[in-house]
C-alpha cells in the first residue's frame, strides 16, 4: 500500500473510533438547559414562524439549519415526536468529521502526524463528550479546521477553489458562534508572527501564480455571502446580518462578568488534571505533553534530526503552536468560562500532539525503543478512549465527571413519567393544563413538549392563584403569586444541582393515578 493509501486507511480507522465513542446511546444523558433552548429554536424554524436571529440570548443559525435534514430523514411530523438523538447527531457528525478533514492538512503536518492527530481528536474525552451536546462549539471547531486546511492549501497552490472553500468555512464560523472573533484574532496573530513580511517568503511550487489577491477577494466574498445568507434566514430577514455584527457588543459586555466567571487557569486545569471528590482522575496530559513536544520540534527541528524529520511543513506547525497558545490565552483572559469553550484550543493541541508523536517516532531507532514507544502510545490513546467512554456513558450525568456543567438530573425522567401517568387518567389527556412558575424553566419546555397546554410564568408575573390541575414551581416560587389552589399532593424532583422542581397535583387526580399517597410520591417528599 502506498503512502496515500496508508493515510486514507489510518484516517478511516480513526474516524471509526470517533464514531464508536460518539454515537452510542445519544438519548442516555438528560437534555441540558442550553440544548433545550436550541431545540426549541429549531422547532420555531421547522414548525413555527421560522428562524429569526436574536442577538441577545442565542448563537448563530448553522446548528438549526443543519438539523433540518436529520429531522426530515427521521420523518418526525412534529416537535413532540422528535428525540434527543435527532439533534445530537449533528454535533456527533461534526466531531467525527474532525478526523477525515485532516486530509486537508496531511501535507502540512506529515501523513503520519495527520493520522496520529486524528486519533488524538477521535478519543479526546472533552471532544467526545461535547460532540454529544446539541450546542454550537463542535461545529465551530469543525468549520475552523475547514478554513485553516483550505487556507493553507490556497497559500501553497494559489488555487481559487481552495480560497472559496476557506471563505465558506470562515462564513460558517461566523454564522455559528460569536466567539469566532477570538479564533480569527488568534489566527491573525499566528499569521503575523510566523508569516509576517519580515519572514522569508515560503517556497511555492513551480509555475504557481505569485499574487494571492484574486483568491483572497474570492474567499472574502464567499465568507460574506455564506454568513449573510444564513443570518438573513435564507435572504428573508434583511436585518439579521446587521444584528449578527451588533451582537458582538452584547457578548463583549457579558464576557466581563457573569455567573459563569472562573479563574484564568480553569480551561488548562480542566484538560491537564481533574480529581473530583469520590471520583477518579481525569487527564489529557498525553495530548498536552506531546503537543508541547510537537511545538518544540517545529521551533527546534535540529534537535530532532532536521526539519524533514518533524513534519511536512515545519513553519505551519509553528503557526499552529502560536495559534493554539494565543487562542488558549484569549479564552483564559476572559472571565466568562464555560467548559466547552476549551474545545477550540484543545483541538489545536491535538494537531500539535500528532506532530510531536510523529517527530518522536522518527528519531527513535532501536527496536526496544520503538517497542516501548508503541506501548506508550497504545497506553496513552487507550487511557484517553477509556475516559471518553466513561464520560459519554456511565458518568454522562454524574458530578464526578468534570465535563458535566449545570447538568440536568436524571430525576427529570421521573417527573416526566409522573406527568404522563397523571395525564393518562385526566379527561383531557395530553391537553391537561400545566402551569410552570419558575425563574429558569429550562430544560422543562423540552420535557413538556408533548403536552399541548403548558403556561410559563415568571414568579412575579404569575396570577395570585392557579386553578390548573398540575402546577410546577421552583422551591421559592410558590409564594403569594402563583399559589396552586385546592388540595394538592406535592412531590419534589431534582432538576439541576441545588435546583428542585416541585409538582403540585390535584389530590383527586393523583389518587386516580397512584392511589392514596401513603408514602412519598415517586421522586420526592411526602405530601
């Protein structure tokens, strides 16, 4: 088998590993509040008034539009019929695509480094875990890889087709999440440091057109058209693109201080070492260590036997190293911290780790040394894969999993089962009236999507009394406003850590479904 065949076989195998870790039991983990919001936005696009970009509380539209073919293929006639896996399949495929897309960068990284980088991305616990979340972050990483890979190809060959692909990737980045500006800033800084005008010009293949401007113009046009088309709801909302630019001010203000604030080292610590109380150690030190080695090999190739032993393009690897460090620094400097924001820097580190592994393999000559290195790589990759399986499987909703952030409790399934049973004995069935009085109701709208008459109230705006047979409140929301009327059976269900939802059910309805409540109802305290 030739080198191209080995590259293809390696990337296919790594892609299979990525899918094997990401696909199973996509419905297993309870729906996160953020996921529920995006699912509701998709429902508006597919079955409601249509998509309209909101610059205050939501991100770009790519996630919603890419879900359309999945839901259409599943043949779901309504929002109530959709399942969590319909939505999560989109980021799963984007996460798995990070592996075959490395074919774009194989000449830059080196074929062996590309395969090893793909393997690191395939089994990274954080990349696997958040690839199973219906949020924008994995898509942003995927489109960033497209833009970088096609951009490198363009600057090497000056082919306008590569410029157009890079432009589409950049436009999709902007149409995915506002933090694309941080990615753009890190890329610009890395480009200036490594490819600045004071640096020697890169050698181009013989006969290559020198001027990059035709391609740059074409790529810029492609980026703008892609972003405008999506933000304008397929050219039906002229104000959408303008709001997509104005929203940067909103997110800049929000980044300065929110309930999601954290220390500057939070992202690095999340990947380097976590040891929750009563839990196991979590670490991606394998990726961090070999990423550092890859950067060292790029900046000091003579220590590794020369540039030809490092990668296909040592200068590009230096670009990657500066980009990864800059992006991590930008995210770390911002007080706003949510763990999935680490995916961008982490993916860049997996690329560097592939280069570091490849450089080490090339300089180890003795048979015993190669055997020891093979065992080291097998053990490191296997440990990452085990952590990824544990994070995505048995501990997907467990506080011992450091990637779980404001996660929904599994007891929400008990709440839904209880409501289903109560609705089954009510004359109106699924049209039974349910009122929800809480400051933060998410992800309840997802779990109550099958019920046709659900009212949501802010505690201060709720009626003084609620006559509906089923009322859901937070622990602090059942005061003077929103007080359920009549004799009620009360049951408590965990929603998130330190957050409880309280079900107030008409006693006759409860007794019809469960009998007289002689013991604590399912999921909570005695009435």
